[in-house]
C-alpha cells in the first residue's frame, strides 16, 4: 500500500540537504510523481530549507508530508517567525538578483501553489498534484478499455469461424 504520510526530523544545517533530497525522492516514488513535479518539489524544499538554515534559531526541524492524491502538503515545524514574515512579504522584483532572501521567496512563490501558516509555528507548502493523478488514471483507463476491445474482437472472430 502506498504511504500517504511520512515524517522526518532533521538538524538545521547544510549537511541535512541530502536528507531533504532523499525525503523528496521517497515521497515522489511513493506517490508516483513524475520528474517535472519532482523538480518543483525538490527545488521548493531545498530553497525553503536554505531559508531555515540561514535564519532559524532552533536546532532541529520536523518535515512531514500528507496527501489526498489531489493536493500534496509538506509541513515544516517549528519555523521561526522571521521566516514566516518573509513568506508574507512582497518580493521586490528589482532586488531579486541582489538579495538572497528575495530570490528564495520569489522562487518559492513561483513553485509552490499555496503556503499555510499557523500559530503553532508550522508552515505547510501545498502542491496541486490532481492533474498528475488524473493523467495516470486516464492512461490506465484507456489501456484497460483497449485491452477489452481487443478481446471482444478476437472472441467475435472466433465465433464466426
């Protein structure tokens, strides 16, 4: 059975980026997410984790994911207020190249479908994966229908002999 939830606790340092990559690889394998979505999710999580490494005062952070196969939610907790405020701030496009934090926030805004922040210092990055699963469903349905059409044609040909 495909896991619909998974969690990981990490130290807040640059060496944990490889664990982020493994986490994304695991969840994309579990949910059969293709390379295009994989790239968006990996880039989003590494950029967000880099913000955490630069500004977080806490030593560990918990990352978890959950899905209903329409939406993928990846939660980080606890996240310092300075990062939450940065996510809510307007990105100055004129300074995107010159400011590392503006560049990261700009990238996150382009790749993540929605941010959800709560009073428990949790930030959730949401990705709409419904189109991905619709494509997989339609492909499987079409192959199954083609298989049965082929069987019907063969059966009809056998009966007419």
